[in-house]
C-alpha cells in the first residue's frame, strides 16, 4: 500500500471540516486550510502538519462564528481476531 502524501492528507482535512461546518462555504474552508498549510511550509518536521493545519483551521472557523456540527463517532470496526474466536 502506497503511503498517503501530505497534500492528500490536507485534502482530507478540507473534507472533514466541510462535513463538520456544513453551513460554511467549502471554498472558504479550503482557502483557510490552504493558508494554514502555507504557514507551515518551512517546517522541517512534516509528520504532524495535517493535524496542525486542521486544528488551526477549525479554530479560525470557530473564531469567525461558524458553528461546528456534532458528528457521531463511527462504530468501531471489529478486528479479524475477534471474529475468528
């Protein structure tokens, strides 16, 4: 399986925030995410960039008065071991 690139992870951030802030324009969300990603362009350690981008973008959306929709957690997937037993 090929590893997911940072840009793919940042696109997933846009998707998650679009689902979480349904009353906010996806274009506005994408712009905020891209701005936050750009702020971290010079960071040497890249592992946590998508997490940091999502956190900052979510905070900015809330500060602008956008209301986040509460999302139900996904049902945990059972492991193959528990099914075998």
